[in-house]
C-alpha cells in the first residue's frame, strides 16, 4: 500500500498484482481531503512487524478490557495555523472510515505536532500557547488508549464495524 499526499488530499492505493503483465499498480479506494486552509502535518500507523503482548488489560477484579488492535489504524494530524489549532483523525486505512476526530485549540503549530501508534495506544505531542481558559503554556503529550468496549469482558467480532472506546490522558 502507499499514500499519496498533495498537501490537502490523502489517497489510499492498495497494490494489485496483474499476473500476465507482472506489474504493480494502485487502484484508488478512498480519499481523505483536509478542510481548506489546513495541511497534513503528521501521519502514523502501527509498524507491520509489531508484536502484541496481550489482547487485553486485566483489571484488579480479574475482568478484562479488550484492546482495539486494528492493524489498519492510521493517525492523521491536520493543522490550521491561521486559527492556532489542529485536528487529530483516527482512520481505518482499508475502509477510509473516520473512527474518531479530536480537535485541539490554542496550539502553536509551528513547533510541530508528532504522532505515534503502539498496539492499542496512540500518542501525540504539541505545544500549547496557554490562551485557553485554565491552560498553561508548554509542551503537551496526550495518550489515548483504544478499547473494544466501555464494558468489561465485552468483545466484538473483528470483522464487524464498530467504533473503539477512547481513554484519554494529557500530560
């Protein structure tokens, strides 16, 4: 698979192999267009060689939160410098479905926005300008853990279409 970025449009082209011609060619399956005046500043996905330590998080009462382990999850950070904000999108790169959208305001986008995905955890860092109420200026790291459900011991069929549950922490 490959991504083509033309500053405001992200296209997904899975490779197809034609046996007789023996060439690789991409077939567009979906596209993600950023709003006008914004730009894609960060894109992350799970490494293909990543090993998963466990399929769930065991709690003190021996119940389990099952991890959302979608290997096709990508994280996109789209910045709007004129409004000092960025939007983070969690996208399924096979279907193109937006799983979650999170907006951050009062951000100095010139200092960079960085994203990373490991197992069921998405990390992103940015610099806050401190203009929002009850917010101080400085670097922020946000951690979002993705689980299949808010309910303990509840698991979904991996082929069904459901949205993951997010647990957010900001440092």
